[in-house]
C-alpha cells in the first residue's frame, strides 16, 4: 500500500514538473568582449562628502577598534602616514 502511495506521489510530481521540463531553453546571449581585469563596477576614486567620510571613520573605529591600519607609520622622509601592518619589505 505504501509503495503505491509513493509511486502515485512521484508520478504526480513528475506530471507537475513536465511542462517546465519540456519548455524550450531561452537563447544564450552572444559572447561579448572580456571585461578588463582592472575594471570595477564601482568607482575606486570617488570623493566622499566630509560628513560621510567622518561617519565612516567613526563607524570603522567602533567596529574595528584594534585595527592595525589606523596606526600612524613613520616613513623614510620623517613624515608619518597612516596605514600599514608595520611590516617592512
């Protein structure tokens, strides 16, 4: 009895899926030129408004308080610049 119920269930599922299985596949778009390796969908040089920049800096400080890239790092010309892991090459 259980075998009959399982077979009827499988046949019903197959019958419901059959129309979508027989539908023709949509045509593939023609291959276009390969994207440049350095292309990004977002702007990598966009300037932020000062308020947005301050908000993001505060948010980063709150989320990552021990971030090593926020530490000031001495340079060879005596100036300090932010960022870096402290590793020298």
